[in-house]
C-alpha cells in the first residue's frame, strides 16, 4: 500500500495586528459607516496597496539590488536534483511564498540550497527546515 501525503496548504494571506489611535479608528469607522469602504479591513488593505504603489519604484530597485523574485515559487525534488547534478547551489530570494515540496529530503535540500531569504512565507517540512536552519535568513 502506498502512502501519499496531502500537499502543503498554501496561505492566501497573513494576519497582521495593529494598534490604532481612537481618533483615527473613529474616522475609519465613519468612512465605513458612510459606505466608502466595506469594513475596516477593506480600508487597511486599500491603504497598504496605495503605499506600495507610491513606493513602487523604490521596491523595484531594492528587488533588483537584492536579487529578489516576486510571487510564489515551488522547489521540487526534480529541480533540486538537477541543481546538484549541475554542481550548483541555489540562493533563494523570494518576496511572497517559497515552498520546498514534501518529497524533498533534508539531504537533498542541504546539498542544493546555499541560502534562503524569504519575505512573506516559507513552507518546508520540519526536517528540511532543520537541515537548512543555519541558511535561513529573515
């Protein structure tokens, strides 16, 4: 009988808690009550998107300088085996989500991955995380 594991659950978002002054919060609630936003979360998400747009050029420059890629990247056993076979090592720099698939062994991850820097979420099995512990930078 073969045993298959369920694929890793990929988070769609991350919860952030902030403290807001009472006067600011009252103004947020007033905008929500007047129909400008569906709820507080809608306003906060809109504000974050607007700030990211305002700093888009700076973000692009930083991403190029620090060699970050944006989005979701999955590293499979096959891909990591190819890296090792080519006598290379990966430097993973991701803004978003980086996933090392469940079929990747700690030994393979250790042989194939030089460093991991993820701003967002990094998913890997506990054994792979342990094998890369000294190479994961936040």
